[in-house]
C-alpha cells in the first residue's frame, strides 16, 4: 500500500476552479407552478408596467394633494365626493378642484388625482361632503404605475434561483412559462465489496449502503437530480464499467469509496485510463475528506468522495453542493445569503496546521442567551457526529486550533 | 366603513397557541428514497447494533493493544502477521499474543484484537513480520459494535423532519419504509373583484393574481401541499362557498384579501356564520399584517391573510410557516436551527410602539468585512421590497425603532 497524494489542493482553490466549468447544456421550459427553486436560463423583461396603473395603497379618498394643504384636526378642509371608484375598472372621469372620490386599496386613481387620503383621517358629513383632517403629499398612499417594474426593464436575471417572491413577480408579469436550466443529472456510484443494499440482511462483515441515501438527499437539496445509482465492488473493471455508464447519462458522477491510494482504491486508475480525463485534484487539504478526487471527463464532472459516511457528507457540503450549484447555473451573485450562525465555542478544538479542519458542531442557546457551539467529535465512519450536529465550523489551514470562548461561524447543514 | 379590530393579539401569543393545535390526522408510509424532508410519525428503534460488528476505522493491522505498549520509532516492536482480513466477511480466527492481522478501513476485528495500528506507523519486514513503531490504546482506530446506535435504542424520534444524515441512518438500519405524517393539505383562496388569472390579459383596473403563486411556493417550502386554489370575487356568498370547498378538502385554508374590516371584507363574516368556528385572532399587532385572521373550524385551520402581496408573504413567513410546521407534526425541539444572520444596520428605522414591525432587509458584506443590513422600505402592495431583501428583522412592540450601527438579527427568507 502506497500513501501520499500527488496533487493536494486547498478547498478555496478548488471552489475557484468551479466557476470556469460553466453550467449544464441546454434549457428547458418550466410552468409557473413548478418554477420555485429552478434557475432561470433567460432574463425576464417586463412587457408591461407593474403596477399597470397608479393604484391606491389605502382605503380612503383620491384627491389632488393641493386641495388638502393646510388641513388639520383643528382646521379641517372639505371636499365634495363625486364618485365611488370600482375596484376592478379604471375611473373614466376627471377630478376637479374641490372634489374627491372614494376608493379602496388597489383601486385606480382618476385623472386629476395624485394622492389618497386615508379614510381614518376623514369624516363623511352626510351630504356628499367629506371632511379632511390632515394634508397629504403628492403621491402619498399610492403605488405609481411602473413603480414595481417599468416596462422594458429586466425583472429577473438569468442565473437567479427562483424564490417564492420571484415566482410572484413572474405571476404579476403574466409569465406562465419560463426557460430554466436543466437540473444537473447525477450518477451515484457506491463502491466497496462489503456494501450491500439497504433492503438486504447483511451477513457478518457486510454493511448497508448509506452514502447513496445521504448523497441522494443532498443532491436534491442542491437542485440536482439523481439519474442513476449503482453499488460496485472493489474491482477496477467493475468500477470502469460503472463509471462509463454514469458518464453516459450524467453531468456529474459521484463515486464514494475507492478514492484513496490503497489496494482497493481503483477510482483514480479507472479515471486516468479515460483519454478525455483531466484530474483537477487528487487530495484536498481538508479533514475529513483528504482523499477527494475532482476530475473532468470531456464535459462531465467526476468527484471521488471518501467512502466513510461522515467524510463523504462533509465533502458534499463543502465542495459537492457548490459544484452542483455551478453546474445548475446559479449565479453566485444572485444566490440567497448563506445561512451561518455566529456562536461561542464551549471548548477548545485542536487542529493540525496545513489543512482545513471541518468540525461538526451542535448549537444551543446558552444561559446567557448567546448561541453556543459544542464541537461534536468522532470517527468519520460513524454517523453520529452528523446526526448530533446542526452544522460545521471551518478551522483555516494556518490555525492550530480554536479556543473555548471564541466566537466562531457555524455553517448550517 | 368601520375600522378597528376586536381581538388584536401579539405574534408571540399566537405562535404559542399553535402548539395546542396538534398535527394533521393520520399517517402514511414513505419509502426511503422519498423520505428526505418528511416528518416521522413513529420512533425508529434500532433492530440491530450499528456498526453491527467492531470495525477498523483505518488501514493497518488489528492488534492487541498490550502487544504494542512501549513501541516507538527508536524502540520498535515486532508482531507476526497471521492473516489478511477480507473486507466483506468477519474473521473466524483468534489473534494470539505476538500476532497481528492486516486489514483495511471497514473490516472487522478478529477475536483477541482490541485496536488497530495505522499502516503509516508500521513496516513490513518481508517475512510476515511487522515492525510496530508506536503503541496504540485499547479501542484506538476502531468503531465499536453499537457505538453509533445500540440495538433497542431509539435512533430517530417521532416529529423529526428527516435531514440527509437522518435518511442515511435509516438506510444503515435497513429501514426501507417508514411512517410519516401526511403533508398538511392547504387550500388557497385569492379574493378580490380586481384579481384575474396569471394567464389572462387584465383589462384596465384589473391585476393578476400574485398571492396564489407566492403562497403556494411558501407552502411547499414548509412541507405542505397545495390541494386546491381558487380565485373568488368580493362577495360573501362566493367566499362562503369557496371557504366550504376548502374546508372539505384541506387541513388549512388560506384566504388572501378580505380580512380587514371594510365594505369588501367578507372573510370574517363567512367564518363566523359557521357553527364550528372559533376565532383565535382578528388583528395581530404586527406591521405589515395587522388584519390577519386566525380561526379554527372543527379540526381545520383557517388563516385570513392581507391581500397586499408583501403583507401576505410576511404574515406567511412569521405566522403561516410555523403553523404549517405545527400541523405537519414537526417537533420544534428537533427542528433545524433557524437561519439568522447578525448584521450591522446601515440606517435608522423608525417604528411605532405597540406593534411589532417586520422590516425587510438587504444583506451585503461591508468594507470592514462585517455583514450590513440595509432596510428595504416600501409599500406593502409592491413586490419590490420582497425581491430586494434577503430576509427581515423584527422590531419589538416596545421599541421605538432601531439605530444605525446597531447589530440586528436578520431572519433569512
């Protein structure tokens, strides 16, 4: 068995390489109902003003602001209410000086009106006369035509992952279908002679396949699609065949296990036999996750992940999800703010210099009301650190560790 | 038009009431592949130990720790390697004093071995003799049988929303199907004479329905299911009929618009005509969102949301999503840590005492490297505050505002 890695890189360097990879090929059409969470493959340009007409944002009276100037509780003004404006059609009359028109929230303003006085600041005098108890400024309590979105302006940009409010904007603009970037197709290979199907009863020495389930869920969370899954023994030919099957159908092939350098680690050999293969990294200066492989085979990405369950999940969190988002076409400048929580460390953590340590942490609100992070340490082959943790913290390569009482940034799972 | 609310409550009070509502009725079976994001309706008890046998967590040699005591670089020990242990079956021999056995990560230990020495700390001497260059402690570099999960212990509790790592634990335990709580069925009613379908070309005075799209996406995000949608005019009988249709099929009926007190606000009347109706709140001391109605009709929940698009979304964020999670059976003690970001306010915000203000905010990393929150102010009828914001901050009812430079907690959308 040989140990050591020929191309150990930092996570930062690797993340920077991803931006050059571009996104998956093609576009697909998506209905508004299914658009939430998808990534736009086109700019959405407003074909009309939004709102399409100047609307009231309050229940009250449409007025010309000048007619209210000087009005107050002690010195009210009086206007003649000439009409009650219907909510669902634009008024077809013009408001003259001294007049007002009743309207509800959302109704359009007549010509001659530039503002709305809230009903709370008025009193009906019973003769079509309305007492005005304060003044309003021009534009007050109105939503101006085009204020939300002007006709011809770009409402949403290509690369935007659509949030609920973005879907609402599409609805407002009458966009019933839009072009989105296809979900990255992912093939999952779980390698290891000892790995059996979840439904199987393992005989002594065997264990059930965990990585297909956890990685599959993480892929869904990052907007990818699990296109194929396979369990593969520790055999070069079997891995080569499964790798080729994955390359044939997927934009990203994830291989868990077999990425280290040892008697049963065939992933690298299977990759380097392929003429179109370029190895971006074999070995990443992170713990857990050192034996990670990242490669391209033509237009397809391949990641070799550690077989250990916790290591595989951590590499997916740190490197796999950003890669999937890049392939999925999400513009990082338009991406949601990353959810992190600052917390006070409850104990010291030691760390070796020269590699980044990713330490799982459990969060709780301490007696002082501050959020406390307790490191959850344990072996990478056990599930429990991931189960007990809410997220992870990163110890930089140059640091020797972190101190109890220090404030750390916890990245939520 | 009558103004004022008869039962204005705080958001905190209302959130506390939700816990008494229980969850939706019934359970359903879910396959492992679809389990991510679902809420367990049962405790999952481990039917076997995990790991099922004591495994090596490193490549190296299984040893009895005692045989390594005192070994060092300068004073190595020597052991006889009696066997190479297969990865996929348990060793059937016993290790005797002075012996070791080669094994890879994940392989089982033979009887007589209690620890593993890493291959990096050994040297093959070519005659079946292994030089040992450090000592190991009992248990070192092993994952003990049952260390992850002991047979008979509860692996995952009812009320847990399953994360990727939880799905992995189910896989490890051989749970191919589990009982989950049904997704809360939600009926969406969008009221207003002026509201037209997204696909329609509005005539002057009409606008397209936004709330069905945004609320639908938010419901999906909270694990609910949109069971029916309807656009309903401002007409008491039409609203009553649509409400009854919603009550017939849903666990939660959301009605946007018509929840204030005014000529076109029929939601409350439609509700109170139902004999089984209990109004929990009409009016919540929050802005935007004051005219919110929360009611029960028998076993079904009803929320009347403001019609204004931003107000409707904010009430969903603050009250609707917690309600959906409660109905969906998620145990708050087992819920993921809520994603908030502390940020420095870039300008003052005024606020009226006596109500909670929910202010949308845009986050950016400032020149100092600190995260800055800029309030995004605007009318509730416009979409743009929601589009520009990454989240919101809450100004408590007793506060008169917040100061520039103050650190605030931003709740991410």
